[in-house]
């Protein structure tokens, strides 16, 4: 169980059925809140907070792009638990981004998002390979992607302060 809303004292039972659905315009605020969570910013290559207006433009663009697939995970009460985004980098190759609600991290939801998200993406596209760029100090994400069949293929300079590790998974 995780406490998703400490103000309301709402406790989520993640043993109950969860729903992974396509994101919609009304999810924009939730995505922005997660993107600006301090733990997410700390592991982002650009650690600056994201302004609301900038996020709205970005979100609308991603939501309407045929090369981007956004999904949101909700519990049985329709409370949001996490998100996964796939962006086509080249034909059949998608870059993946995952984030979990801060109060629900370290509960296995990341693995569920990656596995179920991949299954949904397969239904919609010709999926050949998944790729994730991860900061070398982001040990939780490295463990997540290794546990879901990704292997490290290389490292590269992504910013002046951090190296990116590239993890990939063949999806034939």
C-alpha cells in the first residue's frame, strides 16, 4: 500500500486491479506536478523546475504527436500512481520515460509500468527496440530497467555534470 495523498490520508491498495490508460489533456497538471517533484528533478539531466506554461505547450505537442505515446497508471479509485512515455526515435525504436508518484516509489510500480506499457505499445506500433537514457547516479532506474530485460549498451555525455547510460531492449 502507498499513501498517495498525505493531506487526505488516502491509502492505495496496489494489490487491487490497476488501470493503465492513454493520457488525456486533463492529465497535464498531474504530469507537471510529477515532473517538478524534487526527486524527479534531481535525476533529470536538466534539473531546473519546469514552468507551467512551458509544460502545457510541451504536453499538448506530445499528446498530439503520432510519434509519442503517453500512458498513466491509476488505482481502483482512479487516483494517479505513475506515468510512462514512449517517443519514437527512429522507425520501430522508442525512447522510454517513467515516473512514479513520490509516495508510491519503491513498490514495484515501475516494473509494472514498463511491462504493461510495452504491451500496450506493441498493440499500437511496430515495436522493434526500446531505449532509455539514465543518469549514471540514478540507481533506482538502472535497477528497474535491468529487471525488465534492458541491457546497458553504452555511456555518453548528456550534460556537464552527469553521464548518461543507455539501456536497450530488443522487442522482436
